[in-house]
């Protein structure tokens, strides 16, 4: 799992605890939340990510890098609370090669 945004936590669980605190402090759930990922360009990887969002109302936008090696995946999903955001990030983090932003 790679996490790019200000990762000062050596332990992933510490990261998720900190993320939940920040989400609760800055968001008014339920609301739309923008998830951002970078993945190697691979339709199977995109499908794995989409499966994490099964049963959740979402819109998406994908953009390939100039050389086509990577794809930026933006998913705007309606989430109920910070716990749901953290659960989604944890599930996506299990997918090999995904970078969480």
C-alpha cells in the first residue's frame, strides 16, 4: 500500500486513525467524498476498485498518463460517515499497485 498525502505514519493503522480524526473534523457527513487513486493502466485493476464501491452511489473520472503507463482514478461517492471512508480506503489499499492520494 502506498499513501502519498503527508504520510508521516510508519504504521498504516496510525494513518487510518489520523485520517478518521481529520475527516470528522473537516467534513459534515453524510456527503459526497472524492477518492483519488493512481494505478498502473490495467482494466482489471479498475474493475477491482469499482467492486469496492459496489452498492454505493458514485461517479467516476479516469485519465491516463501521457505515456499510458498509469491511470488517475477519481471517484466521487456518497458516504455516510468517516468510518465508511476509512473502510473504502482499506479495501482499495489491498489492491496491488494502487497509490492512495
